[in-house]
């Protein structure tokens, strides 16, 4: 800990007093528990392919077929904190925004799409 002017702390204190001063379970969050949520991620990637018209000839009424795969929440390109995911929220109340308390990790998902135009 440091003084307000940035010099090393010279005042002795016990662990309980130090903890309560920084922020504990039922007190405001202290600076020691704040981490940067700066990140850049690949949130979604979709790769698609339109089938050639020559394959669709003779199939009644179909004008276009597109096949694609999609991945969501794939990876972080840059992540300031190695523990926190800024998208992770322990609830839906506005008061929990920015808190991380034993939340499960966000999920990564993969899927496939077929779009047929008639």
C-alpha cells in the first residue's frame, strides 16, 4: 500500500483492518479488486458458400442455395485480464454490471445454416 502522495506506507495495520479498508464481502469494491476489462475478440465468424446454378438446374423452383457454418465467441485477440470476461454478468440487474462472482464462463457455439431460395 502507498500513501496519497505515492510514497510507501509507514503506518502498521493488521490484516483485518487492511481488508476492510480495501473492500470486503459486504463493502464497496476497493481498488485492489478492480481489473481492466479492455479486450478485443472475434465475436462471430460466418463462412458461406453459394451452390453453383448448374447444380440447381432441374430442381423445381429453387433459385439459390447457400450453405454456411458459424462460430460465436471464438477467442480473444487481446485481453487485458487473464481471468475476467467483460460479457460475463452474474445476473440481469443493472447493479451487477461489471461484477464477476463465481459466474460460469461464456459459451462458445458452432452451427450450420442452409438457406434455400424459391
